[in-house]
C-alpha cells in the first residue's frame, strides 16, 4: 500500500479517537454516496458533524485543510443530505475538517468546525 494511503488511514484513526474523546458518537466511516465519500459522520447531542480528514506529513506545501476543492465540498454536502434523509434524522448538520500533521514526535490535530464556511 502506498505511503500516502497509510498516512490517510492513520489520520482517520486519530480523528475518530479525537472525536470520541470529545464526546461524539461515530455513526459512519468512509460513507459513500454516488461519487462522494465522507470520511467520518459523527454526532454529539443534536448536531451531526460531517468530517473530512486531511492528513499530511508536513505543512511544507500548505496546511492540510487547504487541500479541499469546491467540487469535493459539493459532493460531500449531497452525500450528507442523503445520509440524513435516508436515516430520517432530525439534527443540525455541520461540516468540519480535522487537519492532522504527522510528525516524528506527536501528531498535531486541529478540529475546524463549520469549515466549509471558511472558504
């Protein structure tokens, strides 16, 4: 498996652990709908967080959260709309990014809530 795939898997594990430690319930991982994939769908109280995980080994080429394209955002929004509708959920929906920079010491994890409104 390519190194970037291993990095992505490690990042998603770290993100799940982080969300659980903050009181979120993980409803789905790698949820697919049409051409979209939502890395993590988590819920805390009445708020559903669709989380895109961006993992990098360094910030030399930019911050991890800067690598989310508008077309990808639109696909994620449609997938989450389908998830909520198909499950009949009555929740507030938020789109977050968890940006992870892996280093030799300790991973740097940043949780950006309502991230799609920052672009």
